[in-house]
């Protein structure tokens, strides 16, 4: 990875255009590839994505306009190499919901992340099947769909704990030759109780804790691998 340490925190009140630029799927893909694999040319990224060089070049210029990428050191004068500016991009969900159009942008960005998860899962399975990943990765890999009941404060604490532990382990494994790039997805999505048929939520004497927080057609809660 060839980018500055730490995230870039976007303010929807000031960076609305930058956030909107990120909703394009190819731009997110290009930014992700630069963060994962380091500097590359538009032609190299075109080969990775199946797009034309003209298309990747255009979208790289858009990303550069909003300071997500910048030119990297060139190997020679005939090529233009790009690198990501930051290791990740973040924002305040509360600020996004307050900003005009922010909720829509946030929804699109979340769906782009789900698409990334599907692509990552496909690649992970192919890498295991082909032997590009050793069998020692089979057991610790997986996806969890646990559904605990938490307060807003506990969910915020959980996010902080996950980030702290991730930073700790990343630093510990930085020089270990066995370390591989891991796509780590985390989601904390509170669900309101399902309404009782024929009864308004406000009229329910049992209150919000009367029903289970899980959707009725959701898979059974619990860790999966």
C-alpha cells in the first residue's frame, strides 16, 4: 500500500461533491485497487477491471479532482502512475443524514460495499480452490451473521473495540511473511421490532421489547464460517 496513514474524514456539508463522486462503482473499484495493490497506471487498472484505458483514465482524473488519488512516482516519462492518498475514507452517519441528499448517498455507498463483499467472496473461494491460498486459511475465514441485542452505546463501543483490535493485529503482523490481505467487513445494523398485524406500534402495550429484533425470514443467528 502506498498511501498516507489514517482515514480521510469527509464532511457532507463541505464534501458533498466528493462523496457523490464515490458513488460511481468503477471509481470505488479503482480506489480500492490502488489501496490494496499500490500505484498503477490507467492501462494496468483497465486490465484488472476489464474496462478501457480511456474509461479508467477519466475516472482516475475525477478521483484526483476530489483528492482521493494523486500522481505517484513515474518509472519513465511515458507513463502516468496513480496512488491513493489515504488508507481509507470515513464520514459521520449522523452528519450524512442531516445533509440534503446525504441519506441517498449513504445508501448507495453501503450497497457498493455489499457489491465489494460479493466480489471478495467470489475471489476468496476461487483462491482457495486454485491453491493460491493455502489450506491454513480455510478455518479462520468466514462470514458471521450473529444478531445480538445491544444499546446504541454498546454498539458504538463494539465498533471502537473492533477497530482497536484490528489496528493491534495489523501492527503485529506487519513484518510477518505469512500475512495476506484480508477483506474485513463489519456491519452493525439495528432492526426495529416487526409490527404486529392489525396493531399500530404506538398502541402496543408491551413496548419495543415485545418482539424479537430479527426479521422473521432471517437466517438463524449465530457465527458462521
